[in-house]
C-alpha cells in the first residue's frame, strides 16, 4: 500500500498538481532546470545552421530536400582524422544539426567539423542517402568546404557553468582559412536540353496545297541523362495533319522503344505529341510529322514554329497518354536551354 501511495504522489508531483514550497508547480522547476543550456544552445544553432541557394535564389520547390555532409575532425593540421560522419537534410534553403545532438557540446572542449555537399564522392559513390531526390534536378553542387570550430569553456557565471568562446569559435573556408559569418552554398540547378524546329522546305511562307514536314530536335546539352521529356506541337490554322514519324507506332515505353508518339485532337486542334523516355548527354532526338496546307487560305500564312515541352516526373510518365489535355508547360521558338550552367 505504501508503495502504491508513493507512486501516486510521485505521479502527481510530476504532473505539477502538487506544488513546491516556493509556490511554483514542479513542472516549471523541471523546465527551468532543462533550459539552463538555452543560451549556449542558441549560439550553437547559429554556428550549426547551413544555408543554400539555387541559381543565386532561395529554393522555390518546397518539396525538394538538400543534403549536407558533416564530418567531425580529430586532430589539428591539414590532414585530420575524420570521425562520426553525418548526413544532414535541408529544406527551403536551410538545414541545422539536430538539437538533440547538442548534448555533445555540454562539456568543455574543442570540437571541429568539416561541412560540404556533393552528389558524389571522389570515388563515385553517392554521399546522399536518397538518389531519387536527384532525378530530374541535375544539380551542379557548390564544392566549397567549411570548417566549423566550436570551443566550449567553463564559466561559473553562466547558468550551465559553460559558455561558447566566441573569439576562438567560428566558421572558415577549409582551404583559404577565410572567416565567414555562416555556411552558405550556391548550387546551380538545371535540366539542360535545347528544343529547335525546322521545316523541310526551309520557307517561312506557306504555300496552299503543299505538304511540309516539321522536324523537332531535342538535344541533351548537359552532363546528365534527362528523362521523361513531353513534347507537343499543335498544328496551326489552315493546315491539317497527314502522318507522323516512326515513333507513332510505339504505344508505350520500354527498353526497346524509348520514345512513343501519336496524333491527337483537343477542342478541334490537331497535334502531334511525343514522350521521350531518356536522352543521354550529347544525344539528339528528332521527332517529325507531316502536314498539308489548305488550298483555301489567306494570301500570306507564315510558319508557326512554337513547340511545347516539359520534363515531367516519373509518376507523371507512368500515367501519360497521347491525347491528354494538360499541355507541356514550356515553350520554345528558338534554341534556348532551360538553365545555362557553365
């Protein structure tokens, strides 16, 4: 019975129903005791928060996750030993070491870390845990490496008995030793393809009754395989569709048929549409269709060389069909890469 009563009293005490002599609930005293490292931890957060940009701007896609490698360094000099490597996730332009790990710094000492990011390590292995995050992103990572030095010293004037030595602590570039205010990476992100269109007659002015063949060239101008390129060409006024190219025979994508194509009509507008499964670096794909110019037309009708295209997700490619009403989001009239990476 005594044991049960003791357990009950302990439970009430922990819930704050029973107060201490000072008149404050017990939960508040526990909270105050737990918060004695609050000042130190807030200073550590500033040092251990990493920022990143994409093409000099804050990341626009809130669903994209970035990854950082953080290696603890043991020993001084140019070639310290690496211990306790960690991968830290970032989102919406910012990442921070999990605060639950800060207990490590609740003791006096010197702590050193190297922070960097790359899709691949020197030996070609992935340093990030989820390769799917790279699909259709094509990132050129900022290869900067930062050193974060944390020096914790004893100080009886502080609630926790410790403080961050701000003069000895800080962030520097790993190689130049230049001091900076924060860890900041600027990545270049882009899907490097160009889309151009030509007409076999080479004429800008269309002649009534004449057949013409359009050639749409999609080229991968970047260093990565580009997947799932959705291309659509609407036929302009005073023309009608005659036939498509060899890809119109392919009704689905597979290892043999990397490209499928077909004819469609949406709201009385004829179109030729293709889905390209993948294009390798430097490779070009040519999609063609033939159309006829109406005999009865205005005197002067010029070629409309507008092409719609978009790199879609793997999920969208699985649900893709030729006559879907959703058009590609981008337009190309001349050869312009989506994002230029130098």
